């Protein structure tokens, strides 16, 4: 099937022949609900898992018979010669620590997002990546949403010039919020801006960059606000409404908006990518997945297969594995992910200043 006479974009994860040697360090809820089902679906070889609390992985081998073993310690996992890739799924404040340990052990790394919310960690990251390069290992970040089928198809169409230069990106979170009250996420300051929306900020940044010419797609400033809402429980610590605006150096903008804990009979996360020659309209999550390409004369449906959960998680690992085989940096490299991390840090600064714009330097770092 084709899209406006061109081949439909291939959104399925592209794995190399060798899919072996993955170990999950920090095999908690997300790893067991998304990482392992994705790896099982795509025949990824998992040598074993480890979690700080042994009871967390007590049933993993029974539920996922393709997993080789439960490691007694993280050190045992890192010392296993069968492990080629360490999939780090710990809390964010531990990501860089374990990345350093894996690099020191000569392992490739796929770290869960966000890479870090710490400016000090981001300052240390270049030195870690220099050591990784010297050791011949790749470090990637699990920005699995980039491989959500509708977002992946949009990315490939933007890169192919299907809508010309990107002039605007818009996202609306038209679905209920995930459970927050009483969870560790609610303890994170400005959690929606700095953690939950990382995926939306990251994909918007990539579309602004991919859909520009002359290097004008880099983000120049960030504005963000968040606020408490009517009906929000008093015990909830974080605001339930959040908006982030990215402005590129060429003038194109991206807006990401969470109105609140939306009540909807047909929920979704619709998005629009407007360009000089056309528009992409789609949605992701809660079975709302779709994408259309509109060239001004008519709109055509872009064929999709799979879903963010779990195919997106397979896609992030597949890109790292393929990059290792090809001897190149992965699309979701830690160096690239650091730019998205700086944008959410800039969003937090902006919200703390009442929504004042925060500049972003040419090197991707948030200004003061």
C-alpha cells in the first residue's frame, strides 16, 4: 500500500540477526509490563534480570520462560560474559551511575528515559560517553515513543519531505492521567513537565529538527506552565495541568498540552505536524492509533501495525542492536537524548518563573 504514490513508511522494529545477550538491570513494573513482553514478541535473547529487591523478580522466570536467570547482584550481571547489552530500568536518579558501571564492564547500554533530570549528571555525561567510545560500546536511551507506530511513521514522512518544512507541531493529551497520587512520580517536582512529557518533548524536538533546512530546527527557547485544577485531590502533590512550548531558531513551534485528568469516551493523544506543503494528523495510545497525510487536495490514511506498548519498546532496543552491528551511533543515542533532557529542565525553570521563556544554547543546554 502506498501513501500519495510513495511507499508506506516501514514502522516495524528492524533487528539484526543477532538479538542475543540482553540483561535487565532493575527489573520492576515497567520492565515486566513492557520490556520483557516486547523482547518475547521479537525473540530478543534475555540472559537474565536483576532487581534490588529479590521478591520483585520472584515470578519472572515462570512468567517469561525465555529469560535465562535471576542474578544475585548487579555486579554478577555486569560480570557475565554472555551479556552484551545492559537494559537499565532503575529510577532516573540511578541511570547514569549504572550506565558508568556498564561502560566500565564493556557493555552496550540502553537506559530507561529520562536519561537524567540532574544537571550535574548531564555535565558528567560527555566524559562517560568518551569512555564508552574508547571502550567501543554504544550508549542509547529508551525513548520508546519514537517507535510508537504513528509517531514513527510521522518521523519517516517528515524526513522524506512529505509535508515540506515543519512550521508547527501540536499535541493534546485527551485522555485520563495515569495514577499519580501516592506514587513515587508524585514526589518529582513538576512531574508532568519533567518526566511524563519527556516523550512528547523528545518527539517534537526531533520533528522540528528533521523538518527544517539550514540547521534552523534546533530549539531556541522553552516556555512552560503547570497548575492545580478544580477537582484535583488535595493530597496530590503535583499540578494536573501542564503546557510546554518549544520555539525553534527558524521560528517553527511545538506545543504540548495536558488539560488535566480528561474524561473521554474515546480517549487518545492526538497530534498535528503542519508543514509548508502538507499536514500530518494522528493519535497514539489507548487504541486511538492512526495517521493521515493531507497534501491540501485530500487526505490519505497511512497504514500502521502494532502499538507503542509494546512495539515501541522493541524499536528502541532494535535501533541500538542495529547500530552496534552497523558500527554507528543509534538514533536514540545518549548524546541526542541529553538535548531532550535539557529541554525538560528548561521547562521546569520556566514553570518556576511563572512561564517566562528560558533560552536554549546552540549546544542544547538550557540557559540561565
